[in-house]
C-alpha cells in the first residue's frame, strides 16, 4: 500500500496498536532477546562483516608473502594456517551467513508479505549458534595458538593425529559441525517460511525469484551438510578415540574422506552462488525497469542448479586415479549443470537489453558479476574436459576459477545488494558517484588479482605453496596479483566508507527510491517491526508495480481486514497456491534462543578440551532449555 | 640464506614435450578461443544494453517472445551443442592419450614413492634406487608407478603428462614418453604439509645410450672414498646418525627414512630440487637443514666444522 | 478442529480456503528435520557399503559375524511401535485425549525396552570386538550408536509430550503429537535399515 497517503483515525489507531504489540525492549536487552528477523539479519550482517575482515587480512598476508619469490614474511606453518583459515572463514563464517543469514533473513519475510519468519525464536537461535561457533573457533585459535593447517578441505591422512598433531584440526572439525547446526536450522526455517508464510494470492508462480534462490539454497543446505557432518564426526572419532575410517592399514580409505567431503563441497559452491543469482534477479528488473524475461525458466533453473549440483562431486577428484567410467560420468554431469546457469545469464542479459537500464551502482555491480561469472563459468566448463582438469587441478588455474566465482560472482552481487537495499534498511541514500567509483576500483582490483592466476597456473604453479622459486616464470604474475589485491582492498574500503558515512549523513530516502517491484518497497524505510500495517494481497511477482492492489491494501487497512492488530500475528498460506489458510500467533522476544545456544556452545567447548562429562552436563542443560523454550504455547489459531 | 635456484627446466602445461601433454595443450588453446568468443558475446550484450539504454526492445524488433527465443537458443541450444562436442573430444578421445598405459605397452617402469617432502625412485628391473631425479630414455614409453609412504602427494610433470595422485594403499600408473631430450620439472601437486612448496623433482629425458650409461652407473655400488678427507667423511657418516636414515649401497648405511645417497653426486639438486647440488650448498644443508627447508624431517647433527667438511668431501665423491 | 476442505471461497479480500488445508508449520519443520537426518543416515549406510566393497575381508578375520535372531526381532518390535504412534497422531487430531495418552504410553514402554536391550547388545558386541580394531568395527559401532542416539532423543520427546498431554489437548500439542509420531516412523524405518546393513554381511 502507498505509505505516504493520509490515513483515517481508525487506521492510524490500528497502526499504533501494531506498534505497541511488535515493539521490542530498548537497548542491549532488546538485541539479546530479539526475534525480529530484521534485527537478526542485521546481527548476522555485522558479525559476518567482521569475519570478512578477518578472512581479508588472512588473504592480504598470503598475497604479501607471495609477492616475490622466496619471501620470508611468513614461515611455512603460519602460511599454512592462514590459507586454511582464509578458506574456512570466508566460506563458513562470511559468505553463507551473509547471504542466508543477513540478506535472506532481512528480505525473505518482507518479500513474502509476512511479518516474520515461520519460527522466529529458531531464527535467533541460528544466529547465536553461528556466533558461538565463530567465537569458539577463533577464540580457540587465539587461546591455544593452534589453528588447522591442512587446508579448508583438510584431506586424509594429513588430517589424522599423526600428521596433524595438536588441537588445530579438532577446532576445525568440531567448529564446523557446530556451525552446520546453525545453517541446518536456518535452512528449515527458510523453507517453512517460503512454503507457508506467503501473502494471500502469492502462488508459487508469483514467488519473487530471490525467494526461489533462497529455497534452492535451503534445500541444498539440508542435504549437503550431513555428509560433511558425518565426515567430520568420523575424523574426530579417528583422532580422539582411535577409530579407523581413513587409514589403509585397518581397512579404511583416504578417498572416503574426499567422497564425503565433496558430496558436501560441491553443493556448497552452489549454495554460495545461488543467493547471488537471487540478488541479481532482484536488481535487474528494478534498474532495467521491466519484468525479468523467462521468469519460469529462471525459477526452474535456480532449482535445477541446486539439484544437479548434487551429482557432480567427484569432479574434484579427477586426479585421484578413479576408474575412467567414473570420471566420464561425473564430467557429463558437470556439463549438464552448466545449462541452467547459461539460461539465467542470457535471461539477465536480454532483460537488460530489452529494458531501459539505468546503470546506477547496484546494476554496475551486477554487470561486474556477469563478467566475472562468465569467465569463472567458462573455466569451470574447461574442468569438465578431464585431461585438462588433470593438468590444472591443484594449480593456480583452479584458484583463479573459484575466486572468479566466489569473489566475482558471489560477492559482487552482495555489494550491489548492499547498495540496493541500503536505503530500505537505513532510510538514507548512499552517495551515488562514490559508489560507482568504488565499483570500478573493486572491479579492476578483482581482475588484476585473480586473472593472472590463470596464467601462472598454466605455467605450472601449484596451489598452497608458501613460496616459489624465481626463474620458473611465475614472478611477475604473482607481483601483479599482490598489487591487484591491494587495489581490491582499496575498493572494498571505499564501499564500506560510503555505506558508513551515508548511514549518518546520507540524504533521507523514501520508501521506494528505485521503484523496485517486490513487496519490501511498499513499506517504510526502514520497515516498522511489523513490516506491513496490513497483510498485502498479491496478484503478480512484482506487487509494487500493481497500484490497484496496493490501493486495495489501503482500503483493507481502513476496514481492518487482515491488519491482525489483536495480537502478535501473521498469516499462513497453502503451499502451492498461496491461499490464506490460518492466522498464526508468533512468539515475541525471548531469552531461550540465546540460553540454548550458550549451552550448546559450552558442549562444543568442553568436547574440544576433552572434558566429556562436563559436555554431557551441558547437553542436559541444553535439553532443559529446549523444554523451557516450548513451555508457553501460542494461542489457539483462528480460522481465516 | 640459500641462493635462489635458477632453473631452465620448465613446468608449463602449455609447453608440451610429449604426445599426451600436446593433446592437452591443444585442447586448452581451443577451449580458450571458444571461451573468449563466448565472453565477447556476453560483453557485447552488456554493451548493447548500455548503448540502447533508452530503447526498450531488441535491436531488430521483436518483443518478449523473440527475446525468450534468444534466451533458450543461446542458453540451452548453443551450450548443449558445444558441450557435447567438448565432451566427445576431451572425455572420449583425448582421455585415451592421458589414461594409464595398458599392461605391457611400456618398455620401462619406474616406481615413485612420495614422502614428506622428497621423491623415492626405484627402477625394479635394474635394482636402481635414487631420489628426486628420474632419468628416462627419449622416445620410449615409460610407466611411472606411483604411491606414497605417508600422506597424499601428487606426481606431476606438466610438460610430459597430467598429474596423478599418490594415495596410501594404491598404486597408480602414468605414462612418461618424452618426444625430445631435455630436463623437465615436476612438483608435488597435493598439499602435503609444511614443505609442500619445496617438493619438486627433475625428469631427465636422455638419448638412449646416455640413459643406458646412467643406469649402469647407478647400478654400481657406491664409490670407495679416494682421498683421506673423504675417508674421514665416510667414517663420520657411519658414526654420526646419518646411516640411521640414509642408505649408501656398498657400505653399512641402510637407513630408509631419507633419500638413498649412493650416487648423490650424480644428481644436480638437493632437498627435492630446492637447492643446487654444490659442495657449499650441501655443506649449508647438512649444517642446518631446518634453515633451508624449515619443518623437514632431517635434524641438524651438530657436526664440527672439520667433520662437516669431511662428510661433504665424501658425499661429493659419490658419483 | 476445523474440517479440512479445499473449497475456495470468493470474498472481498480475495481467495480464501476454508479450514486449515496445509500441513501445520511445526509438522513441516519436523519433516525437513527428518529429511536432513535421513541424509545423515544415508551417508552412514553409504560409508558402510563403500568400506565393505573396498575391503577384501568383511568382517575382518577375528571379528564374529553379527547374530541374526535377537537384533532382527528387536528391530521389528521397534518398528511395530509405529502402530501406536499412528494411533496417537490420529487420536490427537480427533481430540481423543485419553486414547492418545494410552497409545503414547504403550509405544514408550516398548521403545524404552528396545533402547535398554540394544544397549545390552551393544555392550556384548564391544566385548567381542572394538571399533579401534578395524574399519568394520568403526562403522558398525558408529552406525548402531547413531541410531541409538536417535532412539534416545525420541524417548525424550515422548516424555516431554506425555508431560504436555497430562495437562490437556491444544492445537499446539496436536501438532507436537503428529510431529513426534512422524519422527518415530523415521526412527523405526531406520531400525530396519540398520539391522539390514548389520546383517548384510551374512548374505
């Protein structure tokens, strides 16, 4: 509904009631007990940014060491710990929690026309678990001066106690198991929210494409995390209790580690990139000023990428000596997964061509995303040529490939999204010229850092080397990459400086500065705690482009229909057609998520230090906390 | 402070010296060209979008239906055709050239066992044992049979063939068939711990008679020390703990932890191709291995300067 | 409870379904949780068969073959508790509190008995061979242990539900009953699959 329109006194009274019902306590107390998906999204945002900083520093140390041959900036152990931590931090503590926890949490209920996620306390719980796992991991490293040094995929037998003594690998394993609980819980929450909490009329063919991406990500997390969890459990059983899974002498197999890891690891890369697709498909229609072309194909493609992505894992193992038939199967499957991606690329491009694009900062970042994604995608296709993969795997060529995808294709849309939704979240507009400049610097920095890696990989430079000799032809490329990394850092600082400055000094932005199509643009900037004064009704995927529907919403606000100001309520829908199904009473602020997460953090902390009995006691307290959590029940739901 | 190692041997996958790596290199260049064409198309479309930003349809007319047809054509049709072609070329044909050599199709076998952080090389037919440097005859199909003694390593000589992982409990085979004489650099390509960066090796493709001469020399037991200094060196070697880790055939030293040193002086590099094999480098290495290659398994033995000089003289005589 | 119906009424506010049609959120949550746990066990079974087919001797020499009768019987007994759990679910949905409680108690007793007997068998096995002896032992005990852990959690859920049902029936508790019943169907199916894997060595 149009937000700036004059409302009648009864409507205003309803809004006041909503404000009272939905307001949370002030100050720190409010943040610790919050169940508001927007606040949880912001908590995720700032926490993941801190980890991005840590991962970035780790990267800069790596690049500085590699600037010249035979450098002595870092000793081999420090270097090995840094590249391990860089990978682990960026993947598990930055990109997934940022895209799913920050962007997903903030935007999904808004885009669905709901007042919160399906399980608000579970949402807070997933954040506190995430924070706990990060604090445990980094705190453990700091306290013990031991970090894993085996690489982010930590192959067996290098990961066993004999070759990696000390606590580093244990931190890695237990920390990631713990982190996985947070992601699993979040995934369940997103699926139920997207299935059940849609605004009336939002049938599946009217579901915004960002939500399709989040749905694909959530299902992927649900099915991809278990193999990793089991692999890590096996590892800890072997390291701590002497079990045998990966050692040949007692009937184990080191390749078992790899199979289970990559069963997780490949879907993981689609989990990383799918939200970026979702952000791109949100920004493009807005700035191209037209609907996304081939909407059903794009939605289907997002789901297909996730699905087919489960069948390709052994392409990470082409050099291990598997049977040729096996290799060929996985190469064929890997080629199949290309097609849903290329459909999307051309849908984006033709939407821009047939629209009237305004190349403001968000769209520039999407342009950069497309450039990098295509390059990364092309090199990805090259890896499906098995003999070529067998030359270039484990070299800088593959480092180039995945950084083009992870940084170029997954992170660029994040920056575009940060600019795009900045006015919605803060109520202020960012500085446009500065933002565009920040794009160009970041783009050049990214290209200069990662493109030469293709070349130096072809020239034979393996990955994960703490130094390299001069005279093999790698020197100038490495130096350029380091220079590029510093430029890239400069670009990133420009972006964050812009956002920080604009937060306090930017001009006030209204509800709808870009005239985007999805529901978040129909409410105030920032949105009130209850998101919408009246639950909107939807007849297309671009509700903000349907003025008659928004007018009808305003009339319903006046009449008190679906305002739901009698309690802390939102609507539930049927899964396929989005028909109004029932009114749900939602929980409000609660200590239980934080308390339960703290107990679980304690469990893992004591497992790490091998105090199994104390860990058991905390398991008991966690169980009691869960009982407390479920003590009070919501009111009986009303029929719709 | 070890001097930088200057190497003329190459490690480039686009500088092939065998049929197998030639096929891969060719594949690479074609994929690269096709890739640039695809990329150019995307850049073209982006530029078109910007150029025609004030007009809301396709350049030659046509509304959403036409645009969707383009999307399906370019997004589904073209990839399917190109990918199928690539699949057949690379994964049906080229893969035959890079697959493990068939039983009985090779004239020579060399077993390579990966260790943290050096390469053990054995020629089963002739009983030759050496380390970090492999010799093969030019224009001859040689099977390298690889495994590991500890963690996963990867055997990789880019100019001769693809890489093959060395996995505990498995023996994997790869073909080495150099088309011309030369020296080729190989490097471990699976992260294996602290000194993964310094685990490389050299493959010498020699003309057949030179290879035979090399093989014969390697078969002989170690040379007896000629000078008094070298004799003293041999005594130091056998009495300090060197023999616990190293073998010198023809002496009582039979340790199997570190490289076989029987013909150490015939090799061009030390410490898995990390430093050149000169007396001064060898001396620095023995005096303080941890300084050259921190974290490697060889301890400093605390030899006196005289003892060190003697050992170096002895080892330098083991051609 | 409202009668389930798919009738769509036209109203001034747009299409509205009469009565709740879709599965409740809590049940969806349990379904998805079960999906992830099922994948966990799929991975464990996959590992079991991977190790089996990469080992020439399975089980290795010196490790006895698992007994057939008692584990198989126990698995079927546990699987049979799906019947009272189904009764629990349906009775709760129909508002029949007493019947629901009785079904829950009946199921609980058998499930607790299963748990106790399985712990016994586990200890017996441990006396004969250890996980530290071979990959067979490692995956065997991990598989059984994982299932037992899920049975234990199920028992805790039962106790909690009984406590809730002691104070009456609400729609929240009905969804809880449906969800916990579904969880037990999953655990019961797993019992059959686990014993199947366990005994597949004898095939």
